[in-house]
């Protein structure tokens, strides 16, 4: 049985946030397996930090760590061409068929996200996939709440533009 | 939603971790943690470093509104000393002047800074335990007045209830495994205290000493046992995920802990002055733990993983009980320290063996003499060989009936012979007659099984060790 307080808190955080962190990674790197790895690494890195330091807000810390890992990873995989994504099994189809609407929307969303620049994708995913409040996002990214709100709105506008582009 | 884009994103957010993936990462994390343990703070002191503010600010916030002058003085002292006073206060007992700081300042500060429900539950349980320890320390020093006992009993009950409720509430946060674990853990620690309290009662020959608190402890133990059983039923109904790996991991963990506990016990045994009664008890608990582990292994082999895991958890509880008992024994200086008078030493010849025997007897005699307030080396026995067993299901001896985690203690006494024979060198004593054993009054406590035969052997083993 875990014996220390810290350990308990850490494991509780895992219970609570592992899924959210995972999803955050998925929507940034478009690779489920990789997302799992990144999630795992997020937690191990956090634990290493916790060994001799304390963390005030574990949730924010986890997101920060995940974010950094994602950025490092993206730098390695600089060119993220649509081709690469297709190879991983995410296909894009024309949404002519209204019955296919639901399935397509999900994939569409991913495709659309990909059109965004990293900075917008970051906040959009955090806001709408992870359900974080702008205040929280601001803390994670170390920016002001206003800047974040602005960026989110701009991101949405851009997405909308992509969405409404006739295919 | 104003525009469909946001909607779409929400729909898309259906990628989730599967239970299996979540669990397997968890297993990996746990093993990682085991390999890289955290550095804990030395004592559960003021976590002022968390906030980065001087301790002083919090002491003011935590204090009750009305304070007599001298308390204000104490606060000033604390501030001036930079926390040194509060550190000293940690060891204080009711009656000491610094006790107020310990309870009202230190503990409240820590409460104020504990965040999650889980840590809160742990901390409240700790506070409850502190009250128990205070009772124990006072009782051992013969300073437990009715007034103090009542006060501590009340505080203990309050905190214990608190921690119970918090452990229960973890269910609502879908943290069911943690909830059961908490209940189990509290149960284990409370049991250890129960042993110690019982022992103190015996040593002081006063079965009323701390009896009210002991009953309160027993009530709590029962509550936790029930709650844990409930949780376990609920948990078992949930998914079986990669149980095998989990079981293997757990087995290794438990094996480790058991070895560690055995080592501690070995060290304790070499201390001649340590209380024999408790040593015997501990040995039996170790056996119980081993048997439990073996059973768990069998179940794992038979692919009954959830059963095995539960068994392993039971084993862990026993081990935690053992560890806590040993720790308490050390902390309280729980030796037969009272009156190591040379009562029976005069009978000791230069013979090592008989000396050791006498030592053994002496330590037991010491207990006796406490009880009879006399200075004689006689051991009173009756020819009553009935043994009541109550005990953990784990250490089952098929010849004896077993009951569940018992809550009664019974006395079983054994025939023994006259003292004169105690002088004789031990080996010649060993197998002659029932008289030859340095039998003592044995009490079966609530978690020990005490077959008569086993005890005799135990005796000899003990004596042998002392001979070395």
C-alpha cells in the first residue's frame, strides 16, 4: 500500500487526470500510441519532480509537463503532412453524404485542427477537448487570461473558415 | 452552442483511455514510484514551506478567538524561535504546557494546509492516533487521570469519526479502491493500538485503565472492517483488468514487506528487555502473515486473482499491524523496564543457560510482580488446559476452532511446575515432564491463536535465543 501522503496525492491525480491528459495528447500529436506514451511520460516526469519538491497545483503542473513533451515531440516530427496522418489510419472523406455526418465530423475536426497553427491548436484542444477554463489555460501556458481568450476566439474563427470552405 | 465548430470538437472528443490502458500505466507508475521513493519530511511538522510564508502568520489564523495572556506569550515564543517551540511541542502530552501548541497550533496548521479529501482523511486518522498514543504514554507513566482520559477519549472519537467519514466519502469520487485501502489501513493501525492498550492494562494490573478509550477503538475497528467488506464487494463487481500482472506485482511487494517486518522483529527479539508478551504475539502474527501469503499464492496459481489480491491485502494489513506494534514498542520504550530488580537474580548461578532461563523467567516475573505487587518468583498456574482461540482466519491450526477477527481475549493457563526447577540448566528441563516448562500465564489476545503446544515450543525457542 502506498505509504506516503505525496504518493497518495499523486496516484489520486493519476486517477483523475490520466484520461484528460491522454486526450490532450491525442489531439495534438494525432497518434494514439504516441499519446499514451506521452501521457505516461508526463506522469513519470511529474513524479520525479515530486521526489524532492512540492507542487501546489498538480493539475496545472501535469498539463504544463504534457505540453512541453508535446512540443518537444512535434519539433522532432517537424513536417506533419496530411499524408503521414492518413497513413496512421485517419482518413478524410468528402462529406457529401448527410448520413455520414457524425463519423465525418470527428475526423473533420481532426483535419481542421491540423490546419491551425500550433498556438491556436493548443488552446482550442485545451478548451474544447479537455474542458479547461481560460483561467486554467492561462496558468498552464503562463500567459494572461485575456491573451488566451483572444487566441481562443481567433482560433475558432479560423476553424470556422476552414469548416465553411466548400470542398 | 453558437456555431457548429465547437459542437464538432466536443463530439470528436470521444477518444478515451480504455480501462485496460489506464490500469496498465498505473501498474507501471506504481513500480516506478517504488523504485524512486519520495523524500518525506522528517516529521509531520509545519508545512510552511508549501506556502512560502512564515509560520507565524498561520499560527495566528489557526488559534481560537479567546486567548489568555500566556498563550499569547507562547505564540510570541514560537514566532521568535522560528518554529523550534512547535517542534518541541510535538512530543508534549496533556498536562505539559506546550500541549496546547501541539493540538491547537501544529495540528490546525497542518489541517488548514491539507488539500485533497484523501490526505485529509489520512491526516485526521493521524490526529486520532496521536490521541491514542498520548493515552498510552500517560498510562505507562502512571499519569492517566480520569479527567484526561475523558478528554482524550472525546478528541479521539471526534477525529476517528471524522476520518471514517472522509474515508467513506471517497466512494463518491469514484475512488473506491482507495476507500477500501484507507479503511483497511486505519483498521490495522487501530488494532495495533488495541494490543498495546490491552498490554498496558495487564502490566498495570488495571483492566479499567483506558478501558473506555479501548472500547472506542474497538468500535472504530469494527466500523472500518464492515466498511471495507462493503467496498470490497463493490470493487469486485468491477472490471478485471490484467489481474495477473497486478497480482504478481503485489506478491513481490508483500514478500518484501514481510521480509522487512521479519527483520525488524529479529532486531527486536535481540533486545532482551523488550516485552516478552508482545514478542510472542508478534511472532504469531508473523506466522499468520506467512500463511496468508502462502494462501494468496495458491489462489494466484489457481487463477483466482481477485481472491489472491484480497488475500494479499489481508497479509499487508497484518504486516502493517506488526510494523506499527514494533514501532510503538520502541517509541513507548515498551520494555519490562519496570522493576528490573534483582529479585530472582540471586538464584542465577554462573551457568549461562540457567541465567538465560531465568532471564526469560525474570522478564515474565516482572510482569507478574507488577500484577501482584510482590517480590516473589512463583508462577501461579492452574490445571486448566482449555484454550479459547480467537483469531485471524489466516493462521489456522486445524485442531482448534477459529473465529473471525475476534474481539475477545481469553486466558489460558498451563500447568507448570515449581520454581526450584527453574534453576536447573535448561536442556535437562526441556522434555521431562509438563513441569519442566517455564510456563507463564498466557493471554490470548484478539488476534492470536494460541495452541498450547505451540506455546511451549515458543518458550524454548525464545530461551534459546537468549542463551546465545
